[in-house]
């Protein structure tokens, strides 16, 4: 379909998404949870292990899918984008230029209007609804346009691109934002246009695109022709988009579709030899069903609890969910899915990102419920500090709950519910209003056995089952007590365990806490957690004493870290090299250091990330308890993304040392390691280039691979004992 667009340089708004439905479950599946009208979330675990989260939007639901982004050059985390829009769930979108401009790789169409496209055909998936369901369509998006500058006409090579081609002209509209356009071209010139006339001529840079205009960026011979353009020169643009991803007149949206997974209810052709698709890693996908349901899938990867899947396995999982069609979204550390748990005002992570922390992405596919009336329709009771699926307490000790009335959309509603004990031996105490809505109550066990709480607000109600365990026998915390420096804090949940091994959170207000105040101070937080603050700088060790119901525990703590050498990076015989879309070699140089030479130009046009890696011949053990991994790097100015791969408790997991190594001198980079890991092994260090246009050849020197190890006191490991017999 051809759409003729007169580019008005107006601000871009966010629009809607497409369809899906479902089918089979994996080996171990939790019950589906309702997030909003017509929206459910299903978690499942299969052999591998592999964990996945599937969000389903039923056909005809009032909740709508939308594409959310800040600007094309301003990545944000999925939680930031979803929370700002009031979404109940969101999954990451297209692959993007992670270490340079932040721009999505493929085309972007919002409200039926292209805001990013190329004269070279690109595949996209369009998502559009008709009121009864959501439909997806994979097709090409092609820019066919021109710009006239003072009577001279130039073809447009792209609209808001990550890379300006040689001897070409590219139009950047307001959707681009304030991203640095010098990253899109070498040299060149840009013309700022407002009111149909040139208002500035300058080198490409980070000046925001004006909301009432645009910027033309030229390279090579076109730049030479436009460099002396006088201010006030008239400019007109003719932007035409061939868009096969959305039907004529559709008001939906489209994003890049680098890989089709499911076509007409069957597995689409997938190149299993391509390392991008053959590797086990975290994956995200979007799909639709014949019934008009929409599916958002994220498979966790690179974590201790999930190894990830290949592209083919991702396609099979979408087929199992009932997909008629599906496409791959960005994966690895970008594969993220966030959802709003009932009673919460904002979304939280539904999977553990393989980076170990949320990664900003170009955009997200989100589900936004329709506006609902203020009256409560139900009441939810949830623990403030959950330690598992079941809610449990100990006799004589309490745990805090949030009690929140919900509107028809699943969002918190106004009002204060009345909480009562429906059955069982527990007591409830009002702890006042909760900042996120509703109120907080403390539930305290009186005698072992099951109990039920009931909350009522007008016609709305809800209940919660609580298990009173046997008396507490051990105390501890949910994470190591490790603080990086003076003034830093760590917030922990005090946990207990009964003689049978069953665990529960303990309200820190019920715990006596003792510290060496020259090293640490302790504070009970309103949500029942314990906050420790480092007083002195490290490295130093200490103990934190916890006492409750006659049980005493001494928990080790540390401030600061000590450097422990993992490998000096001086002997090349301990390492080999590997390249993806690249040649690589290693040798020793003065420092001492290892020089990783790379050539990313061997496959100059093949899409995908090029990498050059140092691979340990024998994986290198990291001292247990280490919080970070540090390496010194001397770059050559060529840039690139410095990463590593560690094996954490048997699962390979990526680390990010630096999003861009652009300097030429020595620099020290640190990557965080996951807490509480039993075993960490370093497998490789590598340089990655995600931009095809930025691929080059060069070298990187690496030295002094060290672990940052907290100086926990000898005999570390909490020691619990009963200070007095129970009565």
C-alpha cells in the first residue's frame, strides 16, 4: 500500500498494537494471573531449565496494545516507559543501536504514520485491531521521497536513521529527539529547517530536532553541495512510504521484524546456522492467534534458573501458545517483560534480565487498560516482603501485608478496607496507610496451622490464606550484608526458618538488631525491611546480630572490597580467540597485557553484531562472594561494547564492562556479579560492534582481571542459636 505523507514535523503520538491467543503449557506452569480486563500472565518452567513468561491479551478486551517510546534516540527501561503510560505489561521491542544512537534497527510506524524508514526495503510487523481482535501482518516498509533545497532536488535515503549512507541525504523529524546525529555519519553537514526555510547550517550534532521543523543531514558529495546553503533558503519535502505491514487506512503501529518465527500457523524458515539464532539466550517475541488474541513472550536466559532458547525453540513456544503468526523481538540483555502485580501502582520485572539489571531499550510493546471508574471492584492482600508463593508467619512474630482496593482496570482505587480474621490463630494490627494506596497491616501468628484473612470495602472484598509455621529456629537475611563504601546502604528482609525447613519473612520491628556502630548502623523501615548503613570506609568486616523469639543469629557483614587476581592477562597461551562476523588474534604486549586484534570488516554487509573474543582455555574461577569483576583496558579509539561471559552456578551469563570503549588511554572498568552465587567462572571477554556501518579493524589491550571480594569475617555464614527455651 502506498501512503503519501506531507511531513508536517508535528510531534509524534503513541498508538496501538496487534493480536494473539494460546494453547499448550510447559512442564511446570503456574496458574494464569489476571493483570487487567482480558489480560493474563502465565509463568512456566521446562527442562533445561528454561523459564518463560507469557502475557495474553484476549480478543475484544478493553485493554489495548500500544507502542511506547521516549524518542527514537532516547532508550528507556521497559519499566520506565510502561509506568509512565499506566500499562499493565510491556515487552521490549525491536533490535536497536545499543552502543551508539539508541535507535531501533527497523522501521517504526505510529498511528499509521512512518517516523523511521529507509529507501532500502525493510521488513516490519504491523499490529492493528478492529474492535473484535488483533491482527498482525509482516510486510515491507520502504521510503520513497525527496527534498528540494533552493530548487535543487535530492532523493531521501532514510527517515531518522542510525547511519547516513555515503553521498546521501537523510531527514530527521521531531520523533528523533536530541540524539547526537554526528554518530550517524562521518563528517557531513546538517540543515535545520523551520517554517519551510533553512534556519541553521552546521556540523551534525546533539541539537534537538525542532518540534515545528526538521533536520536534513547530508554526507559526502551531497554534504559538499549543501554546505554553503544560505539561511532562509526554501525547503520542501515529499515523503512517500510503501507500507505493506499495515492495511490501507490502518491506525495501528509497526516495528522492525528481523526474523519471522511463525507463518500461517507453522514454523517459518529460520537459518539455524546463524549464531544470532542458534545460541541459547534470552528471547522475546510477539504473535497473534486466529481468534484475535495477542501474545507477548519472554524466555529468560543467561541466569542461574534459565539457560535460554534458540530462535527455533522460541518459534515452537509461540506455536504451543496458539500463534498464527509471530516475529522475534530483541533478545539477550534486551529481552525483558514487566507486569503490574495486582495492588501495585506500577510495573515490576517479571523475568530476570540476563544483564542482571534492567537495560534501556528503544521502545516497548505495552498493554494499557481502558480508563475505569473510581469505585473499587475487588480487594487484594499481598505480603510486603514475599519470600515465596505462600504467605507464612511464625508464632509470636509478624509479617506486613498491603491491603489494596482495586478498580475494574486492576489499578489501586480509593478507600480503606476493613481487615478481619476469618479463621485460624492469627492476629491483625493496623499499621496505617500505604504510600501506594490502601493500608498496611501486620499479621502475627498465634499458634501453628492455617488461617484466612478477609478484607471488605463496600461491595468489594478479597481474602488471603496464611500458614502459621512452627516456632522460628533460625534467623538470617535474604541477601549478603555487603556494602561498597562509607555512606552506602543495603535494604534486606529478615528471614526465619522453622525446624522443618519452612521459611517466612519476619517484620524487622519484631527483631532486636545489634551492630558495631563504628562500622554499621541499623534502621527498621516502614515496609518491614532492615536498612544497614556503612559508617566507615572499607575494606572492613563486622557482624550483625539478630534476635527474635529467643533465637539469636550472627550474620557476617562487610564494607568495601579487596582486589583478588583472577588472571593477570599476560600469558596468551591461557587464552584462545573467537570471532563472529570477524577475524581475531591475541598476543602479549608490554604492560604486561594481552592485545586482542580484531577485524570487523570481513563481512561488511552481513546484518547482526560482530564480536571478537578472548576465550579462556580453562574457565577461570572467581572467589566466592565476589561482587564485581574489574579489568584494565587500553582502547584504540575505534569504540565498541566491552562485555564478558561468566558461568554462574552452571549457566552462562553476560556481563557489561562498558557500553562504549572510545578512549585511547588505559581505563578501569567494573562489571557487577550476581549476589549469592555459589560458583562463578570467567569464560570469555569480548568486544562487540552492533552497527554494520561502524565496523572497522583495530586492537584492544587488556590487563589485570581482578575480582572484587568483600572481606567477610572468618567463619562467615550466619550462626543461629536459641538463647532461651520456649515456654
